[in-house]
């Protein structure tokens, strides 16, 4: 049990350092993006390391998705929080047209992010070959 606890502590410290470095810009933005291709490759590699590593990796993916979901992009949960605050300050709801425009903007932003992540994955995949 001692080995697993030590390994878990090291994994936790490494995750915290990676997250902090990605946020403050030590890790380049393009290197901090991982799409389905990279996630599949990392999951395969991590699964070979053992169940503890795999479960830790899955937890990091879950936390990452939660953080992305809280970004202030319309359509995501984080995008609704500022809108609810705005409606509360104005004491009236946004017009349907404003909601429609913000929803379309959010979908466009998410579409651009999807393209960037896939592009990053493909570039990473071919640059390692």
C-alpha cells in the first residue's frame, strides 16, 4: 500500500504542476490542448501503466471537462452564469433575438475550438512520426 500512496502523491503533484503551468503560460497553449486523438493515445499509454494511473488520468479528464464547461462561452454552463447575472441586474430577461445571437456565437466559438483541437492533434500526431 505504501508504494501506491507515494505514487498517488507524485501523480497529484504532477497534475497540479501541469495545470498551473498551463494556466500561467509555461506550457504553450497548443501543447496544452488535447483532442480525441491525443486523449485516446494517452489513455492507451496510461492503461499500460496500471489501473491506478488509468483512474488518475480519467479523473484529470473529468476535471478538465468541468473546467471547460464553466468557461464563459454562451451555450455552456459558464456562459449562462453571466447572462443570469445580467438579467438580474437589468431586472428583465434578454430578448429572444439577443439569446439567439449569443447562442449562435457560442456555437461558433465551440466549433472553432473543435477545429483547433483536432488540428493540434493531427499536427502532434504527424510531428512525432
